[in-house]
C-alpha cells in the first residue's frame, strides 16, 4: 500500500511539473505573439502617433509630407538611442561602461532593432491577425491548467469559516464528503467537456480538416477545448486522493487564514525592528 501511495505521489508531482512547464510556455508564447501583433500594427502604419504629433506641432495641412515622417523617424531613433544608452550606463556592474562606448553600443542596438522591425513588416505583410485568437486558445490552456495546479498546491477556494465552526470530531467526515462531492462534480465536468470536445473533433473530421477552426488560425477547436477534460480529470483524481487522505487521517491542508495572520505578524515584527 505504501509503494502504491508513493508511486501516486510521484506521479502527481510529475503531472504538476508538466502543468507548470506548459503554463510558463503558454504565457511566454502568448505574450510574444500579442507583442508581435502590436509591434507590426505600429510599425506598418506610416502615419503613426509620433508622425501625427510632429505634423500637428508643425501646423501642417491635411496631407502629411514625407519630410514630417523623416523627422518623426529621427526623433524616434534619438529617443530609443538615449533610452538604450541610459540603460547601459545605469546597469549594475563592477566596471561601469564609459559614456562614449554606451552611446556607440546603444546606436548599434537601435539600428538592429529598427532593422528587425522592418524585417518583420516585410516578412509578414498581412500582419499577425491570428495572434489574438491564438492567444485566447493559450489563455484557455493556461487558465484551466492553472486551476488544476491550485488543487495540487491546495490553493483552491473553500469555505474555511464553516470548517472552523465545526467540532474537531466532525471535521474529518465532513472533509471526506466535501472532497468526494467535489471529485464527483469534476468527473461530471470531464464527461460534459469530453462530449463538447468530441463534437468539435467530429466537425473537424467531417469537413476534411477545413472547418472547426478558431477564427483566423489553423488551430482546430477540439485542440483548444482538449484542456477541459484533461484538467477536470486531473482535478477529480486529486480531490479523490484528498478524500482518501482525509478518511485515513493523513490529510494536510493549507490554512489560508492562519497563513494570513502569520504574514501580518511577520510584517508587523519586521516593521517594528
């Protein structure tokens, strides 16, 4: 029995690590594609905010002249050149970089960044119109995997005030019933979400992989919704495991109220020192 428990504990920890890796990767990719979309929209607009500000400052007419765009480009280059130079000069290092070298390196970084931006605009003339729907798919995965991670870390929502009001002898059976009920509800959601995912999968197959996609992307809807049965299944298994631990009297729960009180006492003690 102990070997089975140890195996399940290791398996749960491995699943948690996989969830954490997927969440981190999803957040990185989601941030990157949204950033590229905003960057492309800004760089592809020949009459951006800075151009319009320079045009208004010069009191130009309705049409924006090429000279105005050139001045705006030079102002933008100067701004980022100074920003990069300041970053190099203010960074913490054993030997501060000389001002002349910082300006030279900053100029190279600015030129490289500008070349990279223009390359992105040239390579992707239609922009990243798929970025926002794709980011929403990643957000779906990050959200539900994060919810599953909360069950592992014992940070899910529960009514702790009711637990504290119960007598000590009643807390264990109440905990068993609570965790079993939650596991049963998650199991119900596994079935419901699985049917929902299968519906989109069948639509994708029936259209010969041409339909059932998220708008503006090549990602099938069933792939995006696949996280639902996976996350709910893992949560159901974890809650069922906690019910078994509660029945055996080996369950260790996280007391958020006690942690909050301890944190406040620590802060007060640190402030007084």
